[in-house]
C-alpha cells in the first residue's frame, strides 16, 4: 500500500469512527435535551464528550493502530483537542441556532462536519503520532 493509499484509508476509517461518534453524540444529545429536559448546550456537551471517549478508544485501536504505553498522556491530548472542538462546536451551534435561527439539530450537523476536520488534523499531528 502506498503512502497516499494508507492516508486515504486512514481518513476513511476516521470517518467511520466519526459516524459512530456522530450517532452516539446525536442520540445522547436528543435523550438529554428532549427526554431529560437538559439545557441544549449542556445536552450537547454531554453527548459530545461521551462520544469523544468512544472515539478515542476506537481511533486508538483501529484507525491509528496506536499502542503508545502512555495511555493517560495520549488520552489527555485527545481530550484537550476534544475540549477545543467542543467549544468550536458550541460556538457554531450558538451562531447558527441562536443568532441565525437555523434548527438546533441542523446547526449541530453543520458544527459536527466542521469540527471533524479539525479533529482529524489535530489528532493525526499530536495524539496518535507513532
């Protein structure tokens, strides 16, 4: 497999894991917001952070096939990147939903798509470096 093919395959795997995280994030956000009546930004944060833990685990094992023994440091880097991603995600939702009045869930989809690229780049460069 060439370097370009390996890179493309890694992006595809990251996208599959991202879709899993997307389903978890949206599902939990919906439950927290609609069923448990949490504030929409708190519900968004809860869904986002829980899916980030799942994404870390699956990306570490499957996407990046990384076996760094310093799991705590690696998880810390991942969560620092995820925290910035959460702020970006929440800001985008705030602008789109709060100011422009786009539906909350449509705003969340747009935010997730934008933040996905940030996550891949940052985790490739800093978290899962071999």
